[in-house]
């Protein structure tokens, strides 16, 4: 085997290894990617049952039903709403009329089965995704949400 041929084989083996590494990284990234939708978007896009995503909006007034550790409620963007079922402890700040983001998947019956519930942390903050969904629906009635970079520049909210 000549030096040129050996060098070519090493180069091809290196490129194949690099290609495999990139493919593995992209596959891992795709598996961990979780999309965010407002209720209107989730219903319009017909997200398939079992696909993990986040849905966010406001907890509809009068929709929270607690039975032990099981909770059901409606998430709305003031245009459409999605029923959410959750089993476990809710965040302390979870309440009707407030912003919420739920992570989970749709069941075959159209109910969103949440595995995690995130609630806003004070009266001025709303997750940017929820605010954007409400603005897109034309139903936004609040002030601009705080951005995370304000906290980085010395303004700390609690």
C-alpha cells in the first residue's frame, strides 16, 4: 500500500467517524426537542396523540377539579381551550386565571396528559411563549412580559 493510498484511507475513515458523530448528536437533539404550542395552534396543527410537547396559556376560571393528587383543568388562549389532566403536586403559584405551561402529550380522547406543570412566579411575569400565543390570538390584555435579560442586568424578581 502506498503512502497516498494509506493517507486516503485515514481521511475517509476520519470523515466517516465525523459523519457518524454528527448523526448521533442530531438524533439525540431530535429526541429531546419539545415544541411549544398555544391551545389554538395545537388544535390547528393536529398534533398526533403521544407526541410530547408543551401547551401554554391561562388556566380557565372555574375549570380546576381536584380529586386527591389528580387535577384536571382547561388551558385557554381565550380563543380555544384544551383539557389538561395531571397527577402530582401542583406548583404553589398555580391558580385559575394565571399563566401556565404544561409538558406532556395528547391522549386519544383529546385530553392533554401533563407530566410537568410550570406556573408563573409573580404577578408581572408570564412565560414569553404564553404571552406570544395570547398576542397572536389577539386577546393579550397585559403589559409586556419581563425578559430574562433584565434579571441578568441586576434586576432580580422574586
